[in-house]
C-alpha cells in the first residue's frame, strides 16, 4: 500500500490518501486514485510512503489501518509541478529510508498525474446591474466588477474583472470566463465587488456581495437579482443594503484546454528578472538599506522576491537558464545604465538557476554605484525582444519578467508604450514593490481597474499582462507575495494561447488515461 502526503511549509505532513492493498506482489500497479488540488502559485512538496501490510489486516478498510503496525518499505518525494511538467505526466522516483540514507536499493515508485475532467470546466457569465448608487457629483458612476476567491487563509485573491462602463447606473458587461482553477469549486464562496472607477486609482465601492458559482447559476435560472451591500464603516456601524441589484443574464459551462494541457505537452515558462539599483534604495553597506545583505543569512526584500517567485517558476523551465538584468546604476568606468547584465558579462545576460540570479545580484551590489532615475522601459523592451524573437523558432515558450523596484517610475508613458507593444507577445510582467514609496502608478500599470493600458498613440493593450503587488501589503496579510503575484499567470498564459488559437501539441494524450496513478517496482 502507498500513502501520499502533502508537506506543509512548517514541515508537517498532511495525509492526502491511501491506495488499496495489493497482496503478494513486488510490482504492484495500484488503481485507487488520490486527489491533489494543483495550485500553480505555490510549491507543493509531496511525500510517498510504501508499506507492506500484514495479512492479518487485509480485511480492514485501508483508512482504518494503523501504519505503525505495518512494515515500512521506503519513502520517495517530489514536487507536484515536477510531475505535471513531464510530457506524459509520469515521474519515477527512487525509494529510500526515512532518513534518506542507506545504499540498499529499495526499488522505485512511478507516479502518474491525471487531470480531472472537471478541472477543464469553465463558466462564462454575463453580469448586469440595475439601479446602482451614483457616486459621482456631475455625472453618473463608471462601474466595473471585480471577482475574488476566498483563500484558505481567510484573505481574498482577485481572479478576474470586467471592463469599465462609463456614465451608467444600469451597466451590462461583456461575458466573463472563469475557469475551475480560478473558482476551485461551484460551492467555493466568491466576493463580487462593484466599484466606481476613478483615474486616480482610488475607486469607490458601490456595493459587494458573496455568492458561490452554484448560487450565481441559480440567479440566472430564476432570472432574479440580488442586492449589493455596503459593509460597516467608521460612519455606519451596520452594513447597508443598497437599492442596486446584480443579475446574471448569461450562464454557460464550457470545456477548455487547461493550463496543464499545455505544460505537459511541452510548453514552457521562461523566467527573467530585473532588479532596481537606484540610489533611493539606500547605501547597501548600511543596515537600513533595502539592498543590505545580512551576514546572518536573513534575506532582504529583493532576495526574498527572487527566491519565492523563482522557486515556483523554475520547474516550468527545462534548462533553468534565466536572463537577469539590473537598472538604474552606474557601472564601473561607465555611465548610468537602465539595462545591464547581472552576471557582469556584456554579451550574455543568462545565469544558471535561481542561485545564479542570487549570486549575480550580490556581486552587482559591489560593482556598481546606485544612481537613477527609475526607468522600466529599457528592461521591458529587452524582455519583449527576447519573447518576440522566440516566435520565429517555436510557439512553445511563454516568458515571465519579474521587476523588483523600490521607487516611482520616472518614464511612466514610455513604460505604458512598452507594455502596450508587449501585450501582443507571449509575455507576462510581475512587479514587486519594496520599501515605503507611493506605488499608485503601479496600480495603473496593473490595469486591475478594468481599463486596459493605452499608448501615447492611442493604441490599447490587447490584454492585461502586468501583475503588481507591494511587499509591505503582503507582510501585513496572510497571502504570500508569490500567491498574490502568480495567481493571474495561468489565466494570462491561456488568454494568449487562446487568442492565437495555439493548441497543446498532444491533445489526445489528455484523454488517454492509464488505470493507475501510482505504480511501485
């Protein structure tokens, strides 16, 4: 019998399930499937224990077996993303003793992952509001909806948003498509918030409600609406039920290719990073600097962002060779550069592994003079050049640029222009803000307000490719910087692939499932 565990961040093991017992067999092929909830945005370590079940217990249900009474045959471990990135979603692991030591060959365990049909389910809904409160003095509200999922920690994670409809208290939005990866299950609570858009980024809440997808489906079937609610405030101790109502005019369930369909058929995520070396970070030799490297080994905010984002994405990049740049510093004997290679090699920006990025970052601190201003345009254009160049070779690669910065962007319009041009490419941009600066401009780049970016020539971005999170916000809440940053990535990847009608290379493979999910030899 095999037992599968999830390893938590604190090192404890949570049992996910047990296979059936196969008697008198040294090459068992178990049939019992064990469900694991795949989450792209976190690293999910799995531990496998294999036991020999004594014959006296064969009539007991496996969940009632006391594992201490059984003979331990071996242990194996991996990360879930290591399995799902394999072309056939199959990974063979060597069994070893619990302490990881011992030369004796304890056999192998082969794990096969199968995506459930339900995980390809998507729901397309058309939302309408009626009689919304007016939040504007000289015109009507400019409403948009934001839908968030409630995380296990109790916080909320935004998963999608509508466009902004100007000057309208009875808006009908374009259909929204939510995948099951986003809403998790039809019974998982979703928070739907209606805001009045303001160009300053300070959007005014018109009202909110909490409903599951199942409840939204019921609203559609019954053609009924539900009132939006304003939560208690310092002026009002109880919540206020508004006159504004939400209706679900359209509800259709669809089957789509999933993110994992692409990943397991050979598509890759290629990681790139750009680090802010402007003078506003403070002298790296001083302990109050954002770039200070603590001799005790405690990571600064830049190192933490590189590690946490990199350790998730690295499993989706087969060669783990990452372009790494710095910007806003004066190089030795040179002028201020807004895109220089962290490895110090003028002709090649690539480093090997996350440890290569960390080493390049540390060495750069002692080889440059922090300067300024903060310009994003050059590094975005460089990443876009790489992403665009890949298209002539193949369409299997999707690029992710992580920008870590402490300051306000000095070239905001040039940055918008670069982002609008890049929105046609297989590229997403993650921005982590560190320190105490005013990051209002970043929220505009993120386009979470429902307004897509517009270039200086009036061209509108074809899709939203930016996700921003301030590090300080994450420290106060329960959701990690990685979760907040990476949550939208699979959706951005899929929006690009679907808009180009790019399909997985082996779509038939997805439906051809083996009998067992765990095999032991």
